[in-house]
C-alpha cells in the first residue's frame, strides 16, 4: 500500500525541507563486496547469481525504516512492502523493467524472479508494482566496473543498486556495487549502513 504522509511526522522532516527542491539530490556510494559465499551458493543451488543478490538487497532494505519512505512530485509517501526491479533483455533485442515482490522465503523469491523475468522477456512488456516501494537494480555483467553513477531524473527517485561483472581471485570473489539514493529518503550514514548490512546478508546466505 502507498499512502501520502506529512514529512513533519517522520524522521525525514529536516531532510525533506533541505533537499526536496534540490536540482541534484541523489547520492552515490560505492563499496567492493566479498561475494565468494554468494557465488558458491549460486552454483550449489543452481540459482542465478543475480537472483540471489537481488534477494540479499531486498532482505537488507526491509531492515531499514528509511526504505519505506520515498519522495515523489514534491510529496512524501510511505509503503508497507518492498519489491526489487530488474532490467530484462527481451527477445526483440531491447530491454524492459520487471518488478519482483520481495519475500524472505528464498525459493519463493527465486521462483518469482525466474517466472516474471521470463514472462517480461517473452512479451516485451514491462511489469510494475505501483503500491510497493521499488528498489531498482541494474547489472551490467558484460565487463568489470569500478563504479556506476546513474542518470538523475525526477521520474525515478527510487534507490538504485548497480554492479558489473564479479572478479574471481585466488582466495575470494569480489564485486564493486554502487548504491544511489535520494537525500530526502536517507542520509549518507544510512546509505553506508545499507552497504554494511548488505555485506552481512551476502556473507551468510
């Protein structure tokens, strides 16, 4: 469910006053993650690496109150559920968006991930969940990337998690991940905490 709230009744009141009218309110943080355990789980379970990473992102987001609020068109909204958006390569050679509802049940999430992305790819039609807080993702696995800074547009103020190809070393596999968010939604400290919590979820999956 999506409902408008009075910013003054939330912990983001001051941030709303400071950053809502800023022409460039997005913040980007980048951290190199140890994804060795995630890659091992992916191979052992026969599940796509990106699907498990998306689950970890959703699991982390649900632990932070800030992810349930989002500025939009000069207003602040509160959500009671979270979904993960992925970019899908369709059968016509283009791309579409696909929103996947988050659940703590990993097999159920992976099942939804597989079925929904396959449907979107075949139908070449994006699938959206308007009543859920959307955490965007973008995986550019064609090459290794150090950092990604996304375009800023007032059409999409949602947090965005982005990455390239993981890097296999002798003792561990690493992956730089960029996290972009609207300063009204959270402060830099919250963004840093998200990155720390995400590493924890990745390490114990």
